[in-house]
């Protein structure tokens, strides 16, 4: 593979490969009442090797916690844990920022095996 090095904004292929982006299924979700900005706390099942990880995402503008259960999401699972209020976030759920600042989740368009890595 060719490495991109034309300027400081480009990642090398090796840098991209370090991002461990996986698909998982939301198994629990609730409004994160203690959050400063509207957010939802989630437990996400990434399968046997990774297991269940917790996360908080500012997605309350478009999503109801009850309807998130069973939904698959894409998340980075190899960031350091981060304390967010009373919870320890263990992964970064990905989404797309809209003009109004709200977030639309990045999700697979078909059912994927939990723990599948972005290719």
C-alpha cells in the first residue's frame, strides 16, 4: 500500500489501520440526565472478543433510547476510556454532524456480525 505524505492533513495507511472501528448492537440505552448537552448512554455489544462497552453520545435530538435497542452502530473501540460525568465511556460512537449541530448515527445498511471491523 502507498503511504500518503503530501501534507500534514493526510493520514498514512498505517495511521488509518490503527483506528479500530467496529460494528456493535445497542443492548441498553437511556437518557443521560447528568449530561450538560442532551445525550444518550448506551451499552453496545461488540461480540465475543470485545464484549459490551459503554458510551455516551449526543444523539438525543434524533433518537429515542427505547428505539436504539437492537440497532447497530459503528464505534471506535481503541480510544482510551474517558470519564463523562458519572460514566466511563469505553468507545466512541460515530455519526455525522448536521448544520444545526445535531448528530445522525453512522450505521451499516444491512445486519453485520457484531465486532466486524471497518474494511
